[in-house]
């Protein structure tokens, strides 16, 4: 089988205008009155055949720079109040139905992001050319200038991190620009702790079964105030002496309680057994007790006990006191961690710094074993 080779040549001729090899051409209407326009034809010659002339019509000589790709603009579409509002709304739908977080965490997210949205609304004109990282950095600077504490700023930044990370997962942005922003350093602050005598004064100031049960469970069980308010009667086992509570992240734990706490709870159940509800703690209207009422109750009791002027007593103060007194009386950190519901023992170690007496006793015991202490 023979093979025939073909060779070809192409020539372009332009009349009425000029076109260099570095210029771009495009088809356009014939307008002989304008310079740079003309007609063009292409002549194609194939070996062994006739030449073929093809008319291309008119062409226009246009500079190549007119067809250069547009410069990439900064992605500032996110700095629109409507855009932020839409993202925040969808983000709340996400955390409400797809993430297992507490009601209080949702409330904190909502408060932080609403504050950011309100600030953005007042400064939208100034921020219109900013990108996400610039906007958030500007907001953090505003919080610093407003005198907000480092803990509050860190929480606001954490809320914004959650929102922006969700935006990346949803493909609303290509990458998370907040990963390079560092959170403010938080100073370590030792918690307020009551002495055993002050706890006894607080218990003596109780005049109702509800007040007594609140103090007993916060102190003798180390419960958080949200765990206390969420207790239901089936969560209490008076025969075996334990309470089942639901902590942070919906983690369930069993907390032992003593005889005095059992007696206080038993009396409270007897007083509220006619109420058509399973909640253990009720307000004066027969509804679930709120955290605010617990806080107000402790303030009232501390004034009666005569210790309100020295220490700021909150529900968490009794939880701190519970952990500190356990360690002072020889409880190991691992057991205290379980009772408090801490995910890491590093959090529980805080109470070893609070208890100076415990450290002193541990030092003396260690030295006595080596025969140094007399």
C-alpha cells in the first residue's frame, strides 16, 4: 500500500488595513471610514491539487492588551450585611438541628454573633472593601478598645471561628481565613472557695426544703447550676444515694450524695409530690426552676449567713468548694475528676493550687517518710 504525502501552504492577505502577528483579530461589520479595518482572504495550496481561496470578510486590528484577562479582584462579597445575616441564620439552623450542644451554648453563640452583626451594621460602609479576616480583626480591635475582658473576646472569636469554619464546609468560602488569628491569652484566676465553716453557716441560713436541697446538691454533689435545674425525680435514687445528671456535651454521670442531702431531697419531694411535673426543683409558679432563681437564692442565703460582704458567692462557688474540700481530705484527682465531670484531669488540677493546706500536708507527709521532718 502506497502512501501519498501532502504538503500545504497558507497565506493571508489583508487589504485596506494591517494586522501584525502579535495582534488579535475579530470579525466585525465593514466600516471603510475607520482606520484599521479591511478585508482578508486566506489562500490554501495543497500539493497535487488546486489552490483554494477563502474570504474571511472584514477584520479589525485591536491591541492585545484589550483582550488580557481581567485582574482578580479582592473577594469582598462577604462584607454585606445581608450576606452575614443569611449565613448566621443558616448557621443557627445547623447547630440547632445537627449539633448536640446545650441550650446555654446556643444562647452564647447567638449573643456573640448578634453583637458582631450589630457592630457590622453600624460600620458597613467602612468595611465594604474588607475581606473576612480584616473584618474580624477590626471587630476584635473594637472589643479591646471597648474594654472587654480577654475571656469575653476569646469567646466572641470562638463563636466567629465556628461560623466561618461552617462557611468553609458549606463551600461558601474556599478556605478558613481565621486560622491564623490567635486568641488572646487568658490569665489563670483561682476560683473563690468557701471554708467548711462558711458552708455550715450557709446551710444554717436555709429556711425551706428547696433552699436546703439547692445548697446540699451544689456543695455535696458538686453539680453545675444547669445540672441542678435539669434534675428530674427519676434521676434521684435515694435508696442507693446517688444522682444522675446530664453535664456539658450531654454527658451523663452518676454523683454520690450523703445522708443530709438525701434527707433534704426527700423532704422536697414530699412537698412537691402534688405538682404535675417530674422536675425536682420548681419555682413559685410550679415551673422548672431557672438558673437566675438559684443565683438569687444563694445571694439571699449569703446575706443571712453574714458572709456576702467578704466573698462573691455564686452557684459555681459551691462546686469549687466541693472539689477543694475533697482534695484537702485526701481524695485523689482522678476520683474528683469523675465526680465533677471534667473531660481532662488538667482542669481538676486547678484545685490543688487552691488548697494550700493540702499541699502543706502532702509536703510534710513526704518529708516524714524520709526522716527529714520531726
